[in-house]
């Protein structure tokens, strides 16, 4: 499996691209719904740039690290009705499309929006849902790791290792080279101790 790490600087540039596409389309949202957890960073930046105070989250669970769960669930529902609202629903990536399908089906219980559009940082062409806006189109499938999910993704990969690594160097050597290669050394130095803590006590 191939991997791509998105730095905070790259994330901000992607947000800029997404903002321009929404802005140039003439769509003026009055409510942004972030699909959490992944959609919150981009949704918050877009809310800032559009000057919108109405930002809410809709919790959809579909992936845990690079592992896909058996089904999509909505553990925390929408906290308001959307009747007559111009809604922009934001996530980090459209992968299989299941997350958006579950979110859009859930919204049907909360009224009828005047306009409802979807936006992502990365749209994978394998997705069954084609968002109205995307910052980058991904043709060749790969797992995308965002900076807010680096520890989670590293931990999920490390948990597959039969012999759990006991130090940072062993941890990095045990992870797929394609995963590690684009992550800056300084970032790895920050997160590897956290990953080892999550894997359990390594002092035995």
C-alpha cells in the first residue's frame, strides 16, 4: 500500500484552494458541518475565511487508522435542524464514499436545506460520492495521513507488528518505508515517543 503524509503547510495550501473554488462558484454557505473528526480542521479554517460563526460537527465513524471498520455509524448526531439553510459539509477526504453517504442520509432527518454541498481536501476517484468541491484529485489510490492523525495511523500500523518495538529507532524501522519516507525528521522525533506510549510499557 502506498502512503502520503500531508504537512500542516500543505494542509493550509489545500484549504486555500478549496476556499477559492467555493468562493468562485458563488455559493454562500450560512452553515458549515464538519464531518468529525477528520473534517474539523478544514471546516474550521473555511469558517474563519468565510467569516461564518455557525460551525457544527457530525460524528461519523468509518475508519480507524488505515483499517476500515465493518460499517459506518453515526454515534453523535447533528445538534440542529437545517431547514432553509445553505449548508457546506466538509471532510478531509472522500475515500470509499461511505462516510458522505451515511452523513447525507442522516441529514434527511433534520429538515430540508435550501442548498447542500460537499467539500473535501482530497477526492479519490474510487469514491462513490463525488463532492461538489475538492482541493486535490487523487487518481492512484493511497492512504493519506493528515498531521492531526499521524499518531493514530502510526499506532495502527505498529500494532500489526508481531514483536512490538521497544525504542524509537526500532519503531521507525518496523513501519512501512513508504509511510515514513515523507514525514520530516523533526515531526517523527515528536510523535514516536507518543506512539510507543500508546503501544504500552516498553520498559519490561
